[in-house]
C-alpha cells in the first residue's frame, strides 16, 4: 500500500499558498500546451494559435472551475456571502473547469475566426499529459478519496486504507500518453 502523506505546500503571504496540486496543474498546462503547439507546427499550422487557445482555455477554465465549485459545492458559503465568487484561489471543480474552458475557447474561436477541427488533433495530443499531471495534483491533495480497500495501490489514510481516484486517473492518463 501507498503511505499517506500531507500535500506539500509553501505559504507565501495572506491567503496565498502554493500547494503541490497547483504545481502539478501548472506543469500539466505548460507541458500539454507545449506538446499541442509542437504538434500544430509539425502539421503546418500556427503554433501561436495553440498557445493563445491555451491561455483562453486556462483562464476561462479556472474561472469556471471556481464558479461551479462555489455555486454547487459551497452553496451555503455563497448564500451567506456572494463575494465568495471573487475568492478565485479557493476551491475548484473539474466539471466547472471543463465548462469554463469550453466557453472560453468557443469565444476565442469566434473572435479569432479559427476552425476548431484544424487544431483539434494538436489540442487532443496535449490533453492526456496535461490531465495526467492534473490528476497527480489531485492525488497529492487527496481530492478524490474512495472506499476503504486492501488493494495494493490503496493509500493508508489515517482512518484506514482507501482508494485514491486521483492516483488511478493519473495512471490511466499516463497510459494514454
């Protein structure tokens, strides 16, 4: 079994702390965008379009991730103080991230008059390694704890060994990469 560990973090100041999850996600974003841009270049497409596409996806993705987290998972806090939506450093939802990234990239494609299918292959190639690092971050934060288990990849949590779904998805994504 895998030993339990507390997510590594570095407190900067005020409410700002760099967590292992954030570092892993940043690595995933940078690596995925780099791979997608290189693929676009190899296909004779403009890699700067992929880089710009990535910026739109990341910014809108993080906004969507926080909005969905706040509205659907932290509803009581939001109802008590709607300004919780502005605390973008607190809480993210993968579903909200995908929704936000989708909306942002649709706007990007319309503003830049880009055909999605021209770049779809490039973007898809960068997604698996990006997702892998994101899920490594989820594993480090123990964001997706499963049932108790004696499986050899279970994590020895303080209340007993459990599945850690972030680890399983990271392994699956590594296989897709």
